[in-house]
C-alpha cells in the first residue's frame, strides 16, 4: 500500500509527465500518459461506496 501511495504522490506532483520514445519504437504506438490510461479505463474501476475512511490516505501523502 505504501508503494501505491508514493507512486500516486509522484504522479500528482508531475514527476511522471515526461515520456520517451521507447514505447513507440518497440510497439509502433505512441506512449500514453498515466492520466490518459486512467481516464480511458475509468469505467473498469469500482466505485467507492463509502469514502469516509479515505482521509488517512491524503494525510499520509502530505507527510
């Protein structure tokens, strides 16, 4: 869980905005940004029924 939080924090701070041409050279398609992938597949993620216990996640990222 800690790794997931740290990766999310890195994405939120913009550390993963830069892309390279490696994906395109290997697969023939342009690389997608993290947010593009999340938005493309957002319908596959389950909706949160109760988010009242999610404050600890936001607080952890601020430390």
